[in-house]
């Protein structure tokens, strides 16, 4: 064993002698900056799987310093078990403010913080390119060469950095806003190409109001071809959140369908949202064309929704099982009219095994064009049916940020909501959200 250890050290010393750490670092920083400047011309689909962990027994909140030390040598009362999983899918690109997001296929990006799109659960940013650009251009003032490594015959050079709170652009969500926290990390560089291959980031002390003790992020980069160019993007990113309640959440992020958007693209940053090519003409949702609230209708899904792969942000389509009529019995949308919307949540639970899916209708196609459709799940028929059998009904309430939607619960694992699944709805006033 000692010989192996000495050989590893010798390899490290040999690798360090072959490359000058300052030259390698300078080249790596410049390459990362140059590539981050080009990324705003590109967008990718970002899929995030969030796994929620809790201890087997209920635990009282603990001081963060004590909890982080206990995690190094966990006792049985803080051994964690996964109890729930959910999944998100977003479009992501870069702007002058950093990463910005939209639901997949939307015709514009929303130039606001991530919580303007993802309104529930822990969500981090920076994986698409924000971390590298921010660390190398503004936050980190000093870098320390730590060591050279040889793994499977490949030499890498490791550097470390620390960012105090006054220099930090690492934001953590508070109840009523955001705050900046200190952080530190390491990254590995290929001395031949100057590419950053991986990076690890750990936050420092966070204010109590964040409800978080620590966040750790690991990024593994790989070359991705977009158009005629190649970029170092995370092939895999993992972020772990540790809470004083002894609960934790781990987000695993992947990027697919990376593409360039040009001037003729439907991706814009303007307030207006033009209709997608080939879609029906969209009718303004002004007072004259608004669908009045309180109208009941029934939807039949046109395609199945498999919860093993579906994600919040995915579109769904359905058809009206009967005509949508106003209170004067005038037809607003005929039977069979297409309704489009999005999934707002796809969440699976372990004990008991079940899935929750939240649907939000958005538009209905009519003979005169596409109308905005705001609706909530209508429980009237189900309540009346259960009342006749003497059984109660658990009414499922959407979470904050899921207004004008319907929550559906399905027992079992690997649930597939079948095509032609029928649900009852009632039109509702549109929700106006402040940025």
C-alpha cells in the first residue's frame, strides 16, 4: 500500500513539473470567459429532478454548525431516507443579468429571477454558465493551486478559491427577497486544452431567514456541439440543500436539445408573446373576449402522461367533451375543441406510493381564434357522487403559485395517466402576478 501511495505522489509531482500552474490557470480563465460570452446566443432544455430526504423519526431543528458537524458522523436519528421526488423542465439561456428561464417552447424568456417561473421547492441557478462567468470575472479575487492529479492516465490540475460575502453574487432566497452569501470551491483544469473539467462549490454561513444551513454544488463539464461551435457545458450537475430541520433536498440537472436562436426565432424578450407558427390566431383576452368565470366544462386528454418521464413545464393537450357555453347558452367553444396547457407539478411519493399531477389549462381553440382559458378543478360532480354512497372526498388544493389549476392524485408507482382521462373544470378569473 505504501508503494502505491508513493507512486501516486510521484505522478502528481511529475505532472506538476510538466505544466506551470499560473499559465494553465490564466488560459483556463480566458477560455471560460470567452465561451460564456457566446452562450447568450444559445438555449438548452434544462431538466431538474429533485429528491427530498427526511430522517426516519421526527427531529427538532438544530443549530446549523452542530448539524453540519453531525452529518460527518451521522447517528441513527439523522440518517436520511428519500420520501418524495419531483421533476421540472425549463428552457434556459444567458442574459446580461445571468441565467434566465421560461417553460419549454414558450416564445419568450422572462427576465426575472428563477422563482418567477419555478414557484415551489428549492431551485438553484448557475449550472448553465453562470457559475464560471461569475467566479472568473468578478467574485473570486485569488486562486490557489492545490495539486496535480493523474486519473486513468489523464493529468488534471486542481485550484481552489474563496469568496467573502461582500464580493459574492451567490444569491439565496429569503421569505421576501434574496441575500448574498459567501462561498468557496475547487475546480479541475485539463492543462493541455485549458478546459475546466469539473467544479465543486460550497456556501458559507447563511442567514437564519433563508431556512438553509448549506448548499453544495458539483458540476462535471463536457464538450457540447451547438451549431458550428463547441462549448463546455455541464453534462451533469448536482446541488444539495441542507436544512436546520435535518431534511435535505438534492437537485440533479441535465441539459439537452441545445440550439442557437437567431433574429428570426420566436424567442424574444419583449412583453408580447406571438403565436407559434401554424397555430390558430390568438384573440386578445381583453374584456370583450374574456371567457366569463363560473362556466363548467369537461376535458378528455388526447395523449397519456407517464409520471416516470413527465415534468412540470411539459405541455398537455385535451379536447372539450361537450361544448363550452356561456350563461345564455351561447357556444363559446364547440365540442371537440382543442385545449392546451402545461403541467405545473409532477411529484411522486414513496410511502404510500402515489403520484400528484397538477394540470393548468391555458388556451382553447375556437372558430374565431385562440382564447385564453383560466380554470380550476370542479369538484361538484365528484362530491355529489360520493355523497350518494356515503363516502367523503378529499379536496386537493393547489400550492401557492399553482392558482387556476387542478390537482390529481393517483395511487401506485410508475403511474401513467391514460389518454381520454376525463376531468371536470370550472372557468375562473385570470390570475395577475406581479414580477
